[in-house]
C-alpha cells in the first residue's frame, strides 16, 4: 500500500484515538464486573460506552474499506476485522465484544511500525489476561457449580491457563466459560511461539553477524599478507647489486 494513500493517512491519524477508545472500553467493561453492586445507571452507562466504542471501530473499518484502492483484496486480508465487527451484533455472542475489541486493537497496533514486537507481545499478554479474567468472572460468578467467584480467582485462573500450567484448583464449569478457556490457551501458546521465534531469530541474526565479521577480518588478513609478500619481493629485488651477472649468464 502506498504510504501516501488516503487509507494510510486515515489509519495513521485515527490510530491513537482508537487506542484511547480501547482503554475507555476496558474501563467500561470492567466496572460492572468488579463492582457487581453498581447501580442500574452506572451499568447502563458502561454498556452504552461499550457499544459506542464498538461503533467507532466499526465505522473505522467501513471508512478503511471505502478508502481502499482494492476493496476485494482489503476484504480478503482483513477478514478478521470483519468478523470482529459483525459477531457482537448476534445477541448470544455479545460477550464477544471483548474479543472483538482486542482483535481490532491488535490489527491496528500492528500497523504501527514504531511499536516493537516485545512491546506488542507484552501488551497482548496483559490485555488477554485482563479481559479473560473479567470475561470468565462475569459468566462463572453466578454458576451454582462454579469456583471462580472473585477477581483474584479469575486472574489466577487466567494466568495458569495462558501459561498452560493448569493447576486445576479453579476451572470454568459453564460452556461459555470453557470457550473462553480454549481461547486463552490458544492465545497463550501462540504468544509463547512468537516469543520463542523472536528469541531464535535474534540468536540467528547475532550468529550471522559474527560470521560476517569473522569472514571480513579473515579477508583483510589475507589481503594484508599478500601485500607483505609483495613488499618483501620488491625489497629483495632492490637489494640485489645492479651490475651482478647471474651465474647462468657467464661463459
């Protein structure tokens, strides 16, 4: 994509505002869960904020689609964004507003080349743990057989699930809770793979750099050796008497 295209300019200008809206969404989503005794007005306001943020991301997607020079290619390469926009509209899947927002933020943050991979992975881990904890607490707290009743239980469960340790002291009992667990496990494995690949790539690049430097030094030493040999030959030629006749030339 051309850096001067209208789509790129839009993405560059709206990136920070959308990141800010994502933080607002996180707060609005967390308040009713962390504060279950909140008044109806507070919970209603938080729900309105959630839908407004989702609407902003949906509008952003539509504008990017309209500005794309090749809309068919945009749809093929941004299908995950489309799913994140459409899924929360389905009534039974409204909890996916959390997943949708995380996905949309992740897609936009990857477009920012100044964000290093380490920062992105760390942010993704924190975001997934936070949203996973809140999501599982919201669906498991009212379950008769559930054992995730507090925020501390939810955070501990999210941490052990993402790291695939799984002590089993806390586990979801509802279908939706188990679906969240599957998502966290897959996300944890994927992030671990990214970290491992990044470390391996760093070592490979370091070894290749050392190898290139070693070859450069070897070539320089060989060139210096050849120069020394040539200088020795010149010195030897200059040290011979000019009038001396070689033995083979005598009669």
